[in-house]
C-alpha cells in the first residue's frame, strides 16, 4: 500500500458498479463492517480510512486542511483503482466529503448518500477548540466519551472506540480544521446528483434538522430518519441503513429497466426476467444498470440515433438474433422500414455484402411479422364494429 494513498479495503466483483464508503471522524473503515459485506454482493465496495485513522498515513493531511483536500485524496484513490464514476456514501465527515464531491466534482458521482452528516457543523469555534485540545493532550479524552457522542445509551462498539483511541492526534486535529472551515449551505441548490440523506433521530452531533436542511435544498433528494440511531447509524442500525442504501442504489437499475421495457417491449423483457437464474442475475443487473440505465438514457443522442448505431454494430459482429430484436426496437424508436433498410445498405459498404445480406433477411422477417400482426389487428377491429341499423 503506497503511503500516498488512503488505506482502503475493496470487496465485491471488479466488474460490479463501484461504491465508495467514507468514515466519520475518529473511526476507521470498520464503521461499515455490518453493512459493506452485504452491499458487496452487488457492488465493488471501496472503504477508506481518514488520514491518521486506521491504516492511512497521518502525513496525508496537514494543519489547516479542508474537506476539499480530503475529497482530493478520495479522487486520487478512485483513480488509482481505475474508477471514474462511482456511487458514494459517507458518515459525518465522510458525508461532508460526499457533499463536496457533488458540488465540485459532479461528473464523478453516480449518486450520493450523506449519513448523519451536515452542510455545516456548528461553526468554526467548537472545532478549533477541539483541535487545540487534541494537539495539547492527545485523543484519549475523546475515546473516553466516544460512546456517549456516537451511540444511544447502553450501546457501543468497542472496535470503533479503539479506533478513536488509536487515531493520530495531529491528523485528527487537521480533520477538525477541515470541519471548522466547512459550510456548503449556499451551494446545496446546485447539487443535481440523486441524493439520499439518512438521519439518526437520537443523533446529538448532526440531528435530523441538519439533514432536513440538505433535503429541502437538493432537488433530487430523499430523507430517511432512523429511530433508535445516534451518530454512527451504520454501526448501531445496520439493517435500516442497508435497506435505505439498497433502495437508493437500485435507482439506476430501476431507471434502466423502465427504458429497457420502452425500447425492447414488455414481452421480451418479461421472457428475459423469467429465464434469469442466480448465475445470470448479476449480468441482467449489469445490462439494466449500465446499458439501459446509463447509455440509453444519455440525452446526447436520441433513441432513433442509438437504434441506428446499434443495428450497425450488430451487423458488423454478425449478431443476427440480437439484430432481429433491435429491428423491433428501432420501429418502437420511430424508424421507418425505409430508414432501417438504408441503415442496412450502409452496412453493406462498411461491413461487407454477406453480412448485409444476412441482416436484410433477418430484418425482412421481422418487418413481415409486424405487417402481418398489424393486418390481423385491423381485421379484428373491423369485426368488432357494430353493424349499422337500417
């Protein structure tokens, strides 16, 4: 592990959609222990440690640091893993990093979840005071009162308290500096990424009004309040957090499934779903999430244009069974038989006459079936009309 990168743990398939999980101040990525393994069934989960916390080097942060500096470290980590766009969820300071990314680097985020976090953390004075005391006395006093700050009465997670006790004082104080300077309230209205806010109703550090303030300002946002949760909700109420995150993260797949049905038709998608097995389930999710949820929903090209491109690509690779399906899709997307014929004629020039010959045969069968179905529907309609009385 290079000292220039945040210490992290990767779980799940390398081909799954990436999800980065950020910790709260004073904890390590162990904060996500009860949630990350479940999320990794459908995502490439990357948990990271703050500088001077867990396994991350203290030297990654300096006095006077900002949340933007931490966000830069997260982006460097993503780049090192070959991750361009990703879903992000973070707790407290980790959530603030996510909000910064949504404001300043929206091109990198698929979605955002800010958990027990805020667009501001009560002004600079309390954090400046805490940073000063930590630089003088260390972090042991914080470990002693961590359960009261983090959890509801009677609940604790010893591993996380030990994380607080083991945090590097200088790095912890620099993270306090970042919180002291953090205030994105005037930028929230510009966040366009789909956003989930999770509040713990018993959270003394970032109570529900802090999350409600974000939800009221961010157009594409949803607020969930968890009873029985304080500041570290993923550790105290993991099932509730997991349920909310799953519903939020599945948004891309649900959107993709809707587009898939619009383009390919309900009958085709229903057959594909009926044939789905545990072995093929992740592939079907991949298709819905990426092919239909991202590519086909990109407004840069119209669906008509995407159909023409798809027909050409399928001819080029000889996928004639898929071609028949996409001829039907092209008709749904508004292409006439003449336009489809023109596309296939173009493929004769660039993909070869034999390929185009097979493509014309496949397309002709589909168009003939479509014409026959239209004729039968028209005849059935006329038969159903009442006779006029004399």
